[in-house]
C-alpha cells in the first residue's frame, strides 16, 4: 500500500515537473529557440539510441568476448574513463578555438588529456595488481558488454 | 502480393538476454541510479538557487553567508561534471533494453500502448539528461555552440529531466526495491566482483573528473585543475578571471567620458571618478563566484553602496544598477534592500590594491556578498533607488 502511494506520488510529481518544464519552454524560451532545442533533444536521443548503445553492443560482441575475463573490467572502466576525458577535451579544444576572452583558457587541453589519461591508466593498473593479489581468476559470465 | 519478412527480421534481432554481459543487470543499473538520480537532484536544487538568485524577484540568496553562492554553484558545476561518466555508465549498463519488445501478446493495444509509453519516457529521460549535461559542459567552457539562450532552456529542460526521473523511479520502483532487498549468498550471484568493480570504477572516474576540475572553486586543488575551464588562482589579470571583457561589452570608447548618476527620492547626484575616490573608502575581502562554477576571493576597495544611497535618500529600498554595457541580460540588475544596507556591499574602484582594469569594470563595479558573478555589475553608470 505504502509502495503504491509512493509510486503514485512520484508519478504525479514527475508529471507536474514535465508539464511545468514544457510550460517554461513555451513561455520563457524564445520561439526562435524552440527549433534549436528540439534539434538538440532529437540529437541527444539519436546519440543514445543510434550511436552509444549500438557501439556498446558492437564493442561487447566483437572486442570484449575476445578479452580474457579478468581483463574485461579494467577495459570497461578504461574505455569509460577515456570517453569522459575525450568528451571534456573535445569541448575544451573547441572552446579554445572559439574563445574571444583571453583569460578564459589557461590549461592546454591536449597535455591535460595525456596527464589525466595517464593517471587513469596508472590507477587501473595499480587496482588490478592489488585485486589480482587478493583473488583467484574467475569467470564473470557472458561478455556482451 | 509482397510479404514483408517481419517475422524473420524479428527473429534475427537478438533479445536483451542474449547481449547481456556481467554489468548489464538490474543490480548495476539500480545502483548506478542511486548515484545518478541524487546527482541530478543536487544539480536541480542548486540550479534552482542560482536561477532564483538571478531573478529580479529572487529571495533565496541573502548577504550571509558570503560564500553561499560560491558553495552552491561550485557544487552545481562539480556535480554536473561528475554526471558525465555516471550517465555514460548508466547508458552502457542499460543498453540491452534497446532491444526490448512488448511484454505479452504484441497485438493487444494495451500492451503496445504501455510499451510505447515506456519507450517515450525513456526517450525523454535520456534526451533531457544528455542535453542538460552536454549544454552545461559547453556553457562552463563558454562555447555557445547550441546557439539558443542557455539560461531559460537549461532551466526549463531541468524541470523536464527531473520530472522524467521521478516518473522513471515510480515505474521501476518494484524492481529497485527487489534489487536492493535481494541478499543472495555471494556464490549464487552472477559475477558480483565484476558488478562491484564496475560501480567502483565508475565512481572512481567520476571522482577523478571532480578532482581534476574542482580546483576552479577549491583553492588548494588549483594545481590539479587540468580539466577545468578556469584556473582562478593562476595567470589572470589582477588575480581574478574575466568572463566578459570591456571590448566584448562594447564599452571601451565610452570609459573616458564616464560619470556615475545616483537618483532617489532626494534628487539626483552625478559623480566623476575623482569625486568617488574622495569619498570614504571601504576595503572588503569577498569572493566573486561565477555561474560557470569558478570562484576566487579578492580584496576590493570602494565606496559603500549605502553611503551612495544616503546622498539621495531612500534607505531600506531596492536599487537598480545600470551598466554602460547595452543589450546584455545583465546590463541592468536589481540590488535588494538588504544587500544595499550591508556594509560589505560596495561600488569598487580598486581590486587587490590596483585600480580596476577596464576588463574588471573600470571605472566602477558592484561587489556585494553572496551574489552570482553575473550580478556583480561592471562599468556601473547609474544607481537608481526604487
């Protein structure tokens, strides 16, 4: 019963949130920006459903299955960390090229990527060595992702 | 008659179970949600504070504590950055769901409608989440590639994203509860080490991104701020970063002919810079905290706003602040009465012992405690008691 009340309360609150957000789009966002926003929303959905998820699926089916079970987790974390760093660096590089404010960028993005990427690899290696000392190798099941 | 090979195509598409790996389980998705949901919630609440503070009728921020906005906006941006790997991990852990099919007889309208509504909600949730994180990142780097007015769009989409998260939690609540309550012996669970390792690794990546970017707010970590758009304590004009230069604001040509007009119930007063410098000066150490997340403290010297208002009467009333800049959302701002009365609110003409550089708002700018940087108006030319 309590769960039912919580679910309904969350659903009603959520519905109100979405409705209020849409009202804000209609009343506070310039009509000229509606199309741009819709384009970004559509692009975000497409990136998720047509790029990220299929790429993850393909990587899982083609690459991860060939990797020994014990090496899969560091690979997953490494790829995830690298993807995050590359996204941040790509934005920083693009921002630098478009920046008209001389004080806006003081960190060179590519050396930052190399240093933080190096730290990521180092941390994963150390964690794996420590974990390897503590546990025997065991299968983690199918390796689709 | 051409028969579409739908059944054959349907058979060739793998089921979610066929592509599910060690980390694509309700346990991982639920536990990632335990971090991603609150992270979005923190961003939402701190965003509401920032939005309210910038609203003409905002009431949430007061002059105390002076570091209030610095803290809330620093948390907003740091948490937003941490959302990037959390969001990627959630997408990664949940990707087999893209192959979901209607649960039950596929021809029954109720089954199809429920399935379509679920897909629509997931679509709204992921689109709103990705738009928020992506445009937020672009905005803190001041790369306005999205070309729409960021503030109202980010605010509106935040409500949509939070609403979609709440409905998503409502629909998945039974699974969430079941997953969190389940306590099977370790040997019966499928690859518990892999799941724990994945969640730990994702949190590690989120923590790493935070450590390498939060130096723009947390002074001692400035040296590590390799991923932040600003390093406030590094090479900056007069020790403070600049978001908008005098040239960008289009005020360079008019600075030499500057004068300050103060109007109120008692009349109008015009002051040139020498007269302003001859008035009693106050020095305060206050942070300037930007909506993009960076913040830095500086020593500001100038005339108390209260003293300027006393010239024209009108104590206890709000003040309208007008910049020489034209056409910007922040060219005209409101300083509420309690900020006007606060002895730390000044019209600064010096920063860290030097005369303000034009890019810092020369000849005079507002500095008040616990205000978003965008409202610390530069190149002030008119103060009007309301």
